[in-house]
């Protein structure tokens, strides 16, 4: 069974604007040395997908730099491999932009048409989870489904309203699908991962897009819910959409300090990322490090607790970093105190400064010297 | 001396529209197995350039497919390498488009800023020539030039009006520069290849673009001709801009049948292209092949004379191909006659058909079955 | 189903000594741009094998140069890929040599032990054929076989004595196996390709080698014929062992000029080789080329008939090449005549010379200037 | 200036036998994630060497696994790149073995002959230092030297006797060279790194080897000391030969905990190694880590002080690791105590065990469960 993977990574909408001012949300750093998209792309590769298209448009460079030729994911191949696809200029007076998820796929019809894949797996670049989709393939086939959607039961009412909600029959067939409804219709949300027969997808796109369709859910799945066999696969593992809010981004990072989540995310199936030639972290004689993730190239002289320290960070003597996320190559100078904060890449926190989030997590933007 | 290479390959203007309806002009096939851009990119690599940015926007996919990760040109490196750069979406209401050559470079300022190169060599993706730029580097340094431009003396009056013309002092310093003037100012034309100090280029861009500058020649070089030391390097070799007209495209292809031009273009410095796994051409017992270039994967049963036969073409028994260019995977069926024609990729010329250019070269578009 | 591929390419025995004085027989050039091993390695890759060990010892450099990192066969991977394995020095007074096929595999036990493959497919580097082994896998499983061997029925009595001969029951189970018997026992020969459960292979090796076993057929398969279920798969396609004799080597090359064999060998499943940046062949105005294979980078001015012309060969005006194989970069000067001959790489045949095989094919060794 | 790099990595002699029972000394792990050879190969690449031959014979597989296609060092190139070269079988009755350093190079004459390099830089796979050889190139040229040798002044009398000692004139020209003399002749030792004109090297080898020469120093350099201009370049940086003794190996590893040495070895010019997809180290709530190097993929629950913890190691609750080196994937179980010890790869130290070096460093061999 050959499957084409598509990763939607083009949206400029973001609940974590302070971190996505000059980068695609799929390129946001997580867990000390990863980028959000590493999870979906590794999941795809681990599920034997050999051709992956990443559909990007908003600040795509950070993604391109990170993904390169795809060799870190074994996607630099003679046939297949990795395709990073922006919307492009075809005719005068036609703005090169993806108008929605369905339109984005439609604009890359050549990728769909050319290959010999039978199925398409569509995911998002912003989701953190570890899943071997082989299970979804089996589910799809055994239900003779047209479309299978990854779904999950959640409780948080505030979050529920931000997702599509589905109601299913006993066997999992979706009978109702509400896109971000104001009042709660169901606690089962769509995780935005779709598995679909390729020929069917092409047909649906050709029917919808020329008539103004733009969005995969609103314009294609919901209107066809009766005609097509759309099934909900119940995903039971850890899952997070880091783009939802700074709080979600922060909590997801902190979750990795929990043993069970770390084991689920890293030891179940391998997660690949762009590796860099940093020396191992050096923890010096006066340092104290507790319950933390410490990436390559860091030098720790101060006190670190309940924190994620990314590659190349330096924490100088007498500095205190607690309940915080420090992104790549940032310097925390002598005697400064960082608490409940996210310090983006290439910052320098000067001697004696205090960066303390009180009610909310405090975010210091990339490149700040303070 | 470290040099950053930039290849301008984004324009949608084309004198060979029949061949560029769905491909960038830099991706137009030439000489049986090459694409136009192979020459500039190989020239760059042969001149020790290790980082190359290809600025593309109009139908970039054919270029991306061809260039891939750059490994055919040894440009898939840990640092440096190949960057294929489309304009991208930054903010709502800002259309992602390159407004001109200077603007295209300005939009990729990060590429300029990040590297440790001292110089930038700017070329075009449409030009066919073989040149080791080391000579230009030496020329530039020995003149203490600010900008050095590749120029060439040509005679053809019709062509002259299509190029920028320069007037130089004895030592090569350009004193006057006319962009495509209506009346001939000089027989020395600019070949659109610029060598410039990187810091100076950055400064010129920051001065010009925010004030509405768009074009490298009109908005940056011409206005600064007095202030800067701009020199003309006299290129004496074979040079052709295949995008100018179907006639130029045709003649350039035919030129490769001449021994001296073939030797200059292929044996001076190596020209690399994306290689494909075709078997060697098979020339059958009843075939007749004279004065022709026959690429891999072809099977010849008919008569071929003064022609360029590209990869995977089949010329069946009794077919006649004369003074023509047959592009990849096209089938010339039994008894058909092709003369003074260009048959694009994936065509099928049916049995007994005649495709004969009379006054002009006849062009059959990609995918035609006739 | 995961399969480890092993290619035996270490023997110094050769029936084509003139061509294997300084190269492994698996590295002997065939068909204008290939090496013998390309067929087995491509067959393996086309059969979804992702890890291939090439066991080499006699003049391995030509093989190493050709195979490189395996990227031409998509075998340059993060996990798995290509391993070129010579015998190596472990202890003083132990000569690093493979004592036979079984010993060669035993010495590379680490490769077997480390991977997660369930089966091992063992082939030879000298055989020319095109086969998708998926069929063999199915045959093996449906017979619940312990070992499945590729076999073929041949008629040629002279050849028969050079191969192992097998006698099978109706269902294909091998009951008798004679290794190169003096008198003909069966017309079904073993093609030296073995498919076997990995754990079983490891067990058989550990039982045999420490007790002096060396050879896979004599010391492992034949003694276990009763105990194990050994099956013969009947291969019906084109197959040739180019190392048998100069005659075989010559005839195999000439076979590619036949349409059906060319189609079977090249168009069924793709054959990959190391590609080189040569320009397409140029056939000049006075050349005559009939029924020949003409590889990249050649320039033909003379007369070529029923011949294989390899990459970079030059055939000058007035030269005649008939019923011959010309290997890479050789020059056939003006007025010389080559008939029924094999001219190895880098030779120069001077003006007016005649190289004509009378009863036998004449072979000119690599680098000869004559 | 083009330079061919050769790395001698074939000797089976070793002062650290416990660590080289099944691996080449150049493949011995250092500093948590490196192998000894990473330093010389990175130094070569950082000095613009684009073709590197690694001459290996004793247990070469660990080196081959580590170096792969050379892509981590940007040595997977179309031309040039990395060559891992064992001695090979040419004729019956000729044992494939390198008889000495000079013979090893002689047996790889093809590598020397084929390239267009002017110079050869010969180094060893066992030395830890960080040096940009450009300085040596300049020294060589400005002295119009025939051979330039990296040398260093050392004091340790015990060590002195293990190295070649040189006496120079004021300008650095070597007038006397004593190979491991019993009594001290000079405190300036040869570091076994030679820079030499390629044509001269070829000539010297052709003169010496056929007459029984084997060793570069004894048979080529010393006998020619008067005839040739041999110069000593005085290397002032950190340098260690980890193969000398377990003590040296241990001390070199511990040296990386010193700030100045770490900066010299890692921040001067980049050191590359084979990167692996481990998650960042997790230091848990009850762990205590002081003055240590902690590589990727480790999980620390116990107490670690003055130690090097390699990739994938687990140190369980209550365990104590002090003044020790723990190699890859080893498990230190609850309550065990490791002091003044080296625990090789894949060991398991069971609960409550004590491994304590008293007068000497205690070494636990690879794979031990204790």
C-alpha cells in the first residue's frame, strides 16, 4: 500500500504570535532541539510513507532551512522524497496564495497525479504526537471507509470550541461534523488528520474547487458526509496542538519532563530532527540541575529547575532558571532570574535582570537584549 | 575568496512562449539532456562557488524537480549548497511577488546577510555559455572595481536593441550604460552577469529598494555609474540567451552540432545536469543517423539528420527527422516526416503525419498527440 | 517482510582473465555503461531490499569506485543501505581471506546479527538478469521452504558441467544436488541465488564453519538436503553468467542488440548504474551506425555495425567497427578496422591498424596502445 | 593549493587493549559522542582538504560504520570525498596486509596517482587536537621544504621514549631524527603528521618499497634527512595520543572538563562526528550532576561528578558515578558506585555493585553484565 503524505503548514493564523512573527508555526522550536513539524514528518516516515509534500506559504524559510533536502528523515531519495511547496505565480493578476486547505492541495495537483500512490494521508505541521499510522490504514480498510479522520475525546470546554466536533455511530462512522461550533456538540474532536483514497480526493477537489470550494472540512467533508463513508479513528495517545496558545505551547514543553509522556513521544517510534554539531552539554561544578531537559552545546553554571534548555544556551554563574523554556543560543547572564518564562532564540538576558511571569507565561521575543 | 552565487530565474517574460507555458524559461530543455540553467549553475560551481541561490517565481516546479537538492552539482552540503527561493507571504495584503531583479535580491537579504562570502556573482538562468569566472574575479580585483559586468561585442542590429549597451573607457570602465535603447549606442552589450562586493550590494539595495527601486540595472547600476567603478569584462566565448526567440532557441541547439562549439561548451569545464537511468541509445539496423546528437534511452529505426534527439525519444521505421529538435519521451511514428520543427516533450506524432516548418520553425506544444 | 541482500563478489576465479586482471569480475563493464553487478544490485533494490552487503576481496577498488555510497541505487540511507565488506585482519597469524562462500558470510556475521531482517537473499555479482524477487518470496512461503534456490533448465552440455545440477520432486523440492558433476545428472542448474530464513542461516553457519565448512553448497546445502526443505524456483527469463568465458561475455553483450532481450533486461524493472556527466553521443555527417548501442560521450565519425560502443569512445573517420565491444574512453583511430573483438578501457588503436578476431574473439587489454 | 589527506588507521598495536579488542583504535569513543578519528578528519576538512583516504586494516568495521559515506564531514562528493581503504587480495600467495606506514600508502598508489592534488597531508587516526593546517601549508612553502612535520616539545620523560625525537637548526630544519630512542635525544617529538609534495612522495615510495622499505620514518624520512629539506613545525596547542595507555585515554577524556581545553578543542574549528537521533539528556529531580559532560539520550537519576557520560547511558536512582567515563548505552543500576573507572559500551552494572579503580583506572569491557 503506497501512501502520499501531505503536511499543511501554510497558515498565518497563530495563537502564539510572539513566537511566529518571522517563522511558520510548524517551525516553532520544542523540547530543546526539535521543531513542531518533526513529529508529523517522523510519524509519516515511520508509517512507511516515502513521498511527503509540505504545503507552506507564510514565512517558509525557517521550515526550508530546517527540512533541507529531507535527508535527516531519509527523504532524500531518487524517487519520492520531500517536496516543500509554496503557492506560485502562474499568470499575471493571479495572486499566488493558498485560499484554504483544499485549495492548497488542489494547487499541488501535479504531486497527486504523478505518483503511483493509492492513498493520501493529510496532517498538520503543528501537532505533537507519536503515532504509527499503519493502525489507521487497517482501520480504514476494515471499515471500507472513504475518509478516515483521526479524532480524540477531550474534556476541556474552552478547547472544545476551537476544534471541529464529530458525532459518530457505534462503528465509528461520522454522522455529524461541526466546525468550531459555538456550543458544544460533542466531546470528540477532529485532529485534522485525514486518510483518503487518492482518486477520490482528486475527484472531490475537481468538483469543489472550481465552484469556489476552499476548505477541506467545510467545503468537502461536511457537504459529503451522507454520501461518503467518513469514519472517526479514536486516537488515545498524547496529542497537543502547540499553536493554540502560549499556554498550550508552554504546557506541552513542560509535559516532556514527565516520564510517561517522554517515553510515549520519544521511545515508541523514533522522532527525527535536523542534527547539529554541538559538543555535549557541560554542567559545571557549581551548577545545580533538577528535573530538566538539557540540549547539546549548553554550558550550565547556574541553577536550573523544571526547565527546557535548548541547544547552545549558556546559563552563567548565579543565574536561576525555573519553570522556563530557553530557546537556542540564548545567554542568561550572571545573577539573572528567569521564572515562568519563554525566552526565544538569540536573546541575551543581562546580569541581574529578572524575567518573571506572574499570572501568564512571560515571552521574550527572538533576538532581544534586555 | 568566497563568492555567493545568485541566479535570476523568476521572470515570466519570454520570447519562446510556446515552450514556457508551464515551465520557467530556465528549465527549458536544450541539447538532448540538459536544461538551460545547467550552464550557469555549472559555471558557478566550476568557479568554486559553494552557495547558490536560485530566485524563481513563475512556474518554479520544473526548476525544483530538475535541481532537487543540488546533488548533481555537488551542492548538497552541510553548509552552503543550493537554495531555491520563491517570494513568500509575510503579511496580509502584501502580494508575494518579486517586483524586479533588485527587489528579488532584496527579498532574500537573509541569504546575503548570513553567509561569510565577500562577493556576490549574479547570473541568469537562461544563458548558454561555459566560463570559469576566476578570470572575472582577477579582472575585478586588478581594476579595484566596485562592480564588474560580463559584456560582449555583437553585430546583429536586431539583437542589439534587446540588450543593455555599454560604452567604456580604454581600461574597461563603463561610462555610459543604456538599457535596451531604441537606437544603437554601442555594440558592446551587457550579458546580465554582475560581480560585486557583498557589503556594497547590501548597501545599494538598502538605499534603493525602500525608495521604490526595483531593477538592478535601471535603479542601481545606471544611477551610480559616476560614483562607482563599474567595469566591463569582455567575454569572447560562445554565448546565447535561449529565451530571446524561437529562432535563437533553435539555432543554439543546432550550434551544438558544430565541433568547435561543442568542444567549447562541453569540454572546457564540465557541465552537470540531472542524470537519469536510461539505457544507451539503440540505433537499429535500418536506421540512418547523420550529424545528430542522440541522447540516452532513444531507439532509432528511421532517418535522422541534423537533429537533436532527447532522452527517451522513439523514431520508428520509415520516419524522417531533419533539422529538428525532438524533446524528451516523444514518439515519432512510422512514416511521419519532421522538418525544421521543435516537438516538445511527451508528444506523439502519428503515422504518416508531416510537421514541416516553412519560413519559421514549427513548434508542437508539450503533450500534443497529432 | 524484511530481507537482507548479500552479493558474493569476492572470487578471483575467472573465465575472462583478460578482463579481470585488475578488476573484480563483478565490476566488468557491460552494455556500454553498466557493470555486471548493476543487475543483481538493481534486482535486489527493485525487490524492496533496503540493506545490501557486497562481499568482496579480489581487486575490490573498481567495485568500490563504482558503487560508492550506493546513492545511485537509493542505498545511501540513515539505516540500512550499502555495505562493501572485505575480509579483515583480526589477529596476528590469521590471514584475512574468505575461504569460500559460506565462510565469507560467516565472517560478516555482525551484518546478519544486527539487522531486524527475517530473510537473507544471497546472489552473485556476475549474473545478468532482471527479476523481481517478490515472486521468489511468495514461492518460498507457499512451500514452507527452508531454502529456495533460483534454478534454470539449460541444454548446452558444455555449460551444464560448469554448474550445480539439481533433481526435484514434482512440487519443486530438491532431492539431489550435484556440484559441477562430470557427467550430466540433470538439465536443471542452480543459478547461485539462495533465499533463506536468517535465523536458520545463522544456525547452519555456526554448525558448519567451526567444523571446517567453507562453501554454501558443498558444506551446507548438500549435506542438509534431507533434513531441510530445499526448493527449486524455475526461472524462465534471460540469464547469463558473464564470467564463464570470453565467449559468454561477448555473446551476452551482443544479446542486448536483440529487441526482446533489451526489453526484458531494461524495461521490465529499472536497472541502475553509476551515471556520469558525459554529453550525448554525437554521430557525425559521414558516420554510419547500424544495429548498435552507443553510450554517452562518444563521437562517431566512422562506420559502426553490430557493436557496443561504451561511454567516451571516439571512432574516427574511416574507421570500421563491426561485431565488437569497445570499452570506455578508447580511441579507434582513422582507417583502423576492428572486427570480432573486445577492446578494453583506455586503449588507443592507431591509424590503419586491424584488430580482427578469426576463430575466437580477440581481446585487447586495458590501456593498450597499439 | 590542492591537498590529498591520508589518515593512517590500520595498526593493531595498542596501549589500550581493553578498549581495542574488537575495534580499531581510531574508532575508540571519546568525550561522550565522538570517536578519536573525528578530530583528524575534521581538522583535514577544516583545512580545505576535499579528498581523504583512511588506510585501515585491523577491525575496520567500527570505523566504516562510523564514517559511512563521509556525509557528516561533507565528504560525500561527486569528485573526491572519503575513501576507506583496506589492503586487498591481488594474487594467490600474497597476503593482503599493510607492512608499515609507507607500504600502506604504496598499496594505495592509485589514490595518489589519480587526483590532481599537489600535496599530501598524512595524519593518524588516534590523535586528539584541533588545528587548521593552513598554517602548516604556509610554513612549508615559506621554507621551500620538501617535507614538513608537526612536532611538539614535551617534558614527560616516560612519554618521550615512545616517540620519534628530532633535532633542528634554528630555522626549523631537521638535522637529526631518532625513532623511539632508548635515551632522550631531544624533547621535541614528531607528532606523526607529514606534509609533502605529492610527486616527491610517489618518487620516494617507488625508490624505497621495492627495495624492502616499509616505514615512512625509518625507511624514507631518516635515510633522506640530508638530501631533503625536512622541517619541523612547532605545534603549541593541546595534543594527545589516546592510544598510548589507559592512563592517557582517561586523562584526555577528563581534560575536556577543563574550560580552556574544551574551548580549544571544540570552539576553534568545528569538530564533526556521526550524529544520532537521541532526545536531549533528562536530568531528573533527585539527580545531582557536577562538573560533567552529559551526552544526548542519557537519563540521570543518580549522582554524577567529574565524569563523561556518553549517549544513551542511564544512571539510576542512588547510583554514584565519580571520576569516570561511561560509554554508550551502558546502564548503571540503582545504588551502584563507579569511581575511577571506564565502563565500555553496552555494559550493565547491576544494583549495588561497586566498580572502583584504586591505583589504576578500572576498565570494564564492552558488553559486560556484572
